[in-house]
C-alpha cells in the first residue's frame, strides 16, 4: 500500500496553505470557474468561495480573481501569485513525500490494511512490555 503524505504550511495563525486550498486553485486553473471547480471537487460553491476568500485575505496579493457575468459568463483565474503558490507547494510536497517514504519505509510494512477508526471497532489489548521494549 502506498503511503500518503499531506502537509500544511502555517505562515501565521491566520494564514495557512494546505492540500485543500492548493487543489481548489489547481481546479480553478483547469476549469476557469470557481463554481465548476467546487462541483468537480464535490464541495458546495459556498465552501469553495469561503476557502478562496480566506486564501486571498491571507496574503498581501490575491491568489485568484473572479469576474462576474458579462458576455463570457464570468469565471475565475489564478494570478501570478496564485500560480506561484501552487508551484512552490507542489515542489515542497514532492520533496516531503520522498523524504517521508524513505524515513517510514521500515514502518510501513507494519501498517494494518484492515485497521479502522471510530468507536465501533473492537479494541485491541495493550501489549505487555518486556525488558527489551523499554
């Protein structure tokens, strides 16, 4: 099973960038529309708008701009800064994923494929420590 690494960069307590915002920006770039990007990602337009608004308010320049209505029907596009955010995040993600795979490779084989979260799962008993575990 392939390991998945997700990370978020917190620039300030009120300014963060993570996989959700990056995916939204990439989808806006691909579709040219915030509404189509939201639909493609399976989120409400309101949720997408709030994420983009938060992102645009988090930095001194906007990541994307939208136009309303008009002959072309409006749309959204990334700014140069938005394109740079995506590029730098994806470059960092590639480096971090490679490092994490290398670092956790010996442990990955011990991961249980059937393990699930939540209260409905049967609890595993704690293993007793031995002298070699301490």
